[in-house]
């Protein structure tokens, strides 16, 4: 276990890396005794730095819940991170590619809660009952910590991903929210097009059998730290596609069928 002082030091390194767009070496290799608890402590310290600068917490994200994402990241354990107000991007916006290091898009559903959820025994039915509405969302992920070690080429561990706020960088919402009982989220899905070509497609069932299962997992996980999901919070339920790389000049269009679409252009 690392010291609280080390947690803050590494959080400051992440803060600088995000601003400079220079990746850090993997924490898990620099500190072999590092634990999952250390990773979440570093993440919390980083989010505290951002909140001290005026940012506000608006919810949480869940990562690595689908088989596609686990294979893409060479990681088998889910993780979660914190969503802040400056991460929200409007549908149809232009994003400056130079703001990010290795940006990639994932296709998800976002749950907006009408009442709190506290574990340890939250189920998919509890999540649906506590959800005000569900909206299509694209999550932009990034990597402030190297995905592959600069010397050994070894992939980063979940320890690194967690410390890196579960790789979150931005969120883009669609404009067609639905009540959770209006659509079978297992069979709701999307096509993700990049420059007019379909790059990825998938269904909500790819996330633990039902996207709401990801939210239940998070509520139960947070209860281990005496925390809960709050009313009004946004919860990104996890991607049901592999991440698609983004670069300047790319135009993305996510087609969710009857649930509408999302468009973003990189410049």
C-alpha cells in the first residue's frame, strides 16, 4: 500500500500529463506493491485537484464491463471513474484533437437517476426503478498513462487504468431520452460510423447481459467505501463496442435507430 502523500504526488503527475499531453510510465511497474485501493485513492486525489479548481461531480462511468472492451484493453476486471461537468460535450460539436493524447470513442447508454442507489444488494430491477431516463451516449476515452510500457511493451494493468480515472476524457449525449420501460435495452444498439464507414456495432446485452447490470455492479462496489449513487447523477453503463481511434479530420456518427443519433467532428 502506498502512502497518502504518494497518492497525491501521482495524482498531480496525472494532472500535468493531461495538460501537457505527455504520457506517464505505468504506475504498476514503477510501484510493484501498488494495490487496487491505491489506484482508487490516486483517482480520488486527482478528482479532488480538479474540484479544487472549480469542477463539479456529475456522476460516474463504468469501464471494461463488456467482453469486447476487456479483449481490447487486455484487462478482465471492470473499473469505474468520476464524471465532471467540463467533460460534457454537446451533440454536433467540434472537438480539437490536439486536446487529447490517444482519443477513442465508445458506444454506451447513460442512466440518469431519479433516486439514490446504495449497495450491497442492488439488482437490475432496482436500477430500472431508480432511473429517470436513459439516453444514448458516446464516451471519449484517453490514456494519460501508457497503454504499453515504453521498454517492455507490456500492456498496462487495471491498476493503471483505475488511477487514470478509468480513462475518461469526455461524454457526448444524444437528444432522445427514453424511460427505462419504453425499450428493451438488451436489444437496443448502435452503429458507429467513422467518415461514413461502419467501424463498430453492438447491442446493450454485451454489457453484462443488460446495461443496467453495470449500474448495479457500480452501486454495490461503491457500498464497500460507504458511498452511493445519488439522485440526479449520470451513470455511463459501459461500452458495448470496441473503442475506435479518433484523429483530426474524422467525422463520427453513432446511429441508435429509434433512439436517435450522435455526431461529432474532430478538427
